[in-house]
C-alpha cells in the first residue's frame, strides 16, 4: 500500500511479493543484544518502513524471540497479506496483532490506501475474519481516519459492519497527526473522533496524539539515540525527549548538529516542527 497519510512519505511503488528483506539471524541478534543490555522493554513490536507480513521469515523471527523472552510480541500490519493463508499462520505466535482497516468500500480503499493492483478489499476483510477464528491472541484493529476521504456517515456505518464481522478485542481510532505523504490528507478533530468512537461502541478508543514515555537509554550516545528515533518516523523535540527519557536541553545540541550535518531535516505541519530523516 501507499497510504496518503503515511508519516514515512510516499512509497513510490508497491509490492505483494513476500521475501526475506532482512536476514532472520540479523534481526534476532539485534533483539538479543537489546535484551542483554538490561534496558526496560515493554513489548517487541514489528512495524518498520514497510509491511511486516511481507517478510517471509516473520514466523521464524517471532518464534526465535519467544524462545529468548516472555516480553510480549506485537505486530503492526496494514492487513494487506491477510488473504494469504501462510501470512496469517505466520502471526499465530504473536501476543498482540494490530491490523489496520481504513476502508469498507473499494473506491475509498483506493483513495486512502492506494493499494497494489492485485489487492482486493473484500478478500482482506474476509482474511481478517478468518484470522479472528484462527488466532488466540489479542486483536486491536486500527482505523486511520482522513477528513473527507473515509469519514462520511455512510462509510463509517459500512466500516462498523466490517468491524462487527472481524470481532476485534479493541477498535483504535486514529487520525493524521504527523506530516503525511500527501499534504491533502487532513485530520479529524477531537469532537469528530468522539462522535465516531460512540458509533463504534465500548470497544473503541481514540489513540491519536498518544505518547508513551519510555525509560532513558542508559549509556547510549545521545546523538545516535536521537538519530535512531528520527529515522523511525517524523517526531517533534517533545517526542524525542519523551522517547529517550531526556531533558529538552540534552537533545537540543544533538539536533542542531544533526541538522547541520544534513542527516535530518525539519518539516512544518499544522504549526508544529517535526524532525525527519533525510
């Protein structure tokens, strides 16, 4: 998919072919190193600059992590591979799966997710239904709402019908709060989100603007930690300070140096400054 709201920018091209983009052994070695550092880890989450279920070895990675630790494994997915029986099976050992469903009508699907030509929305929804029957863990279904694209009353009712079929444990409502791939992708306001939350019922929650404070990375070089944070997604200075458990003055210098070296850039969005990877 090449979603209009993507905080990593436009993909430019899409694929549905699964392969081992990064060696399984390399991923497991990196996870092992972090676990050995005694840093606090609340969850080990697959997201990245692309779709995790396209990695043909994701089942091996999940099983390898489960042999190392009892820390929960979470997978964030755009659901594009859920029509594929093997891709669904590959996620069965994860503790939490957070699939996205932003559309319940093919025309809206094309507008908001700009999918690969071989993807069929009905097959994805049916795959999510089958996954609910196969999977024993928790499913937190995320819906990313874009003003004027997938937020009409008729479409929201269609989405609710699809969600009823899927039976997730939670419904997470989000909107465009970071610089999107397309400037035309606009957010909903809090009042609209509250109205939609009421429509979806007691399992629904609003996750837009949620920031989780993490423990500071002891012994790490601050500049490297700041750069690693920016490379994950567009972030404000406040986001970086929260993520690293550092005071604002501790990250100000590294940000200035990284900007001067051309390793990061600043993008203005809705009156806020976001730092992005170049």
